[in-house]
């Protein structure tokens, strides 16, 4: 069965720029480039990936697009651009001819204002990228889900995806508050959800499937399979497990699903969300 990894990262490690990679995460305090992932993708029979920004700079977007142009395994790129900039429309012109650029992301989880995404300048930026056919990845913590729900109401026809299931509190075992808003979000058909980044929200050294499955139960109950997509979150996931463990976690959970539903979460949802323009042009 075809597999597309809808969420992974590449970087040339810089200890100042990448200060979020602290000493507890020393296993990823180094460069990670396509040649480091190629063999892993082959071993796990993964057809290709969506490379997602980790640094908030235009250079990051250029870096990922350059990698995509030179590596067949990268099917699409989620870059960064300053959505709040008064020069956003001018900045976007640089990327008009970039077919690998699927959408954009901001590291909203790092913003102190839980309503950051609802600021007028940010909303204006979203309007501009949506007008140009780009997608938006929502990277947040559970306490910021209220803003995501408001975004869903404001942009009912625009494609957005919740990264990492909004990072539920798996390690601490809290579910109900997170689950309530995720249920509401699922009512908006333009909202997708990535089944990704979960083992790093659990106890890094002691997690088991049983810790994570209750959270998957909620998301898979609310979101139809054609709005769910698998992502490895490699190499960040390496702080808690190997690539195969992340993929096997999802495969084990969905093994009782109908084949069509399995295909959706493993590849088709990502193709529809990120690669539709490329597919249409091919």
C-alpha cells in the first residue's frame, strides 16, 4: 500500500538558530538532510514526503525548495513566510513559479498570545495565501485550539491542517478538554488533521501504544479517514523512537480499518491536500 509521509523536516544544524533543540534532544543536534532519510524511506516503503519548515525565515523556504528540486523523495514543501508583513504580496512573487511549494506554516505554538492567529495582520496574510491557492499548517498546543476553531469559521472553504493533532497532553494523560474542541473542529470539512508527532508528546523513554491509542480513538472518531494523514515528524521523533516505530504505531492502529480508509490516511489525504495542484497539472 502506498505511503506518503506528510510531515518531516530537514536542517543544517545551527546551535544558535536551533536553540529549541535543547540538550535533552542531543540526538538531533546535528544536520539532517535527504541522504540521511533516503534509506529509511526505502526500508519502510515510503513513496515520498512533505518537507515542513522548522525555521521561520525565507531562507528556510528557499532551502527546502532547493532540496525538493534535487531530491525525488520530496513531493511538496510547507515553507514559511511572514504572514503579518505589509510586503507579503511582494514577498510571495519570488515563489510564484515554485510548483513544489504547497503551503505555509508559522510556529504558533511558540507565541505567547493564545489568540495570535486571530490578529488582523495575520488574518490578512492568511487571506492572501489562500487567494493564491496555498494551504496552511496549524502548529499549536491544546490551549490555542480555540483560535483554530475561530479560523475554521472565518475560512470555511480554505484548506488547513492541524499538525500533530494539536499536541495533546499524552504524557500527563489529559484528554477531555482537547478532545472537545477537536470534535468541534472536525465539523468543518476544510479542516484536516495529521496523525503525527505523538510519541514526543508521550513519555520519551517509556511510551507504549496504549498511551497513544486513546487519543487516536478520539481523532479517528471525529475526522473521516479522507481528512487524516500520517506524518513521521522525523527527525524530531528520534528523541523518543525510530522512524519504523512511528509508522508501525499508525499501521497497528489502522490494521482493522477498511482498505480504502487505510489508503486515505497513509497517502490519499496528503495527496489531495498538498499535491492536488501538481496532480492536476500532470
